[in-house]
């Protein structure tokens, strides 16, 4: 009976990289724009540069493989302090100042996100988590009560271990879990206006991409590197019930530009 079908409320999940939340000017602009988003919302953030800086101050070497951090026991302490503490609470405080009733969360808080330690294959990434379960029902309860979750890129394994976890993945998995209750738009913010046809031309944004177009762009070398997993995550989210995925500038989260991912 389509006439009685309940219209789901809109929810926006915004994922922002560390660079945006680690510099005062870009953070203030982001918080202003995020506060202005209508309806329910969730913010997922990174913070890698701050973690690298603190690790260096503590004499801990940061090791990266293909742009991904190796998280040994000492590095895990640093990222837990930085992501779950310094960066997360700065964002929460900034949102409170703008009238947004934010709550900072890691995956360990209220068992919101459970992960498993990534198995060792070609590379041992250490204490890095692969998401297994997101408690969308609990997050939905918070959101309906007017709480705005601000999620750090940290999860746990249920055995007392924190795990460093990719923020793009957390955003995608959270969006998928909440799509059962809400009409979800997932927005990945990064330093470009969207997915570019020509990486040397910042205005060559591809306005929308379907799965067939994505495969062709990859085959032609138009889309490559770190953009491939970001788009793969986007299509997974769409296939799991997320209504729309947008890849755009952080400064454009309330605009109509960027690249939209279509079925």
C-alpha cells in the first residue's frame, strides 16, 4: 500500500579529512557550514597530520605504506589520544558554540562500531580495524533525540583493544547502517571540487558517475590511485540503501556541485 508508505526523514553523513579539521581557518568554515545543514546529521573526521606531529614530538616514528599508517602499539596510543581526544573534542566544542548539540564518539563508546584486527597479508598494518558491525539502531536513537554524533576514526574489537580505522570506511559503514531508518546522503569531502576528468584542471569535475562509467574511467586511467577505493566505497553505500553519495570540497557541503554517484 504505497499510499501509507512512511516517508523517511533526511540524514546527512559528512566525512572530512584531517587537514580540514586541523587548521583553524578551515575548521571554522567547516563548522559553520556543517551547523547550517538542515535536518539530522553526522560528522566523521580524520586527523592524521596531528597524529604524525605528536608522534614526532614523542620520538615515535610514523611509518606509512601506500599512504596508510602502520599502527604499532605506541602509535595506537598516539592516534587514540589525537583522534578520540584532541581533534574530536575541538570539533565538539566548536559545534556546541554554534548551537549544535554534538556528542564525540569512538567505535568503543556504547559499542557503536565493532571491528576485527586486519589480518596480515603482504603488509602487517598492526592495530588497524576492519569494520564488522555498526549499531545503527543506537545511533538512530541518539539522532532522533537531537544528538549530533561526531565520530573519530577509532573502533574496538570487543576484547579491550582499540583499533585505528579508516575514516572513509567508518563514514560509509555508518551511512549504510543508518539507511535502514533514514533517507541518507553521504558526502565525502576532500581538497578537490569532485572527481576530475583531468587532474591538472580543478574545474574538470565529472558531475555524476554510474558503475559502468566508473569501470570505463578506471580502464582509461582517468580515475586512479586513492580515488578508486573512495568510489568503490561510494557504490557499496548506494547498493546498501544510501540514497545519494557526493564527493566534493569541504567548503561546498551546502552547494549543489561535486560529483554524484548514481546506480
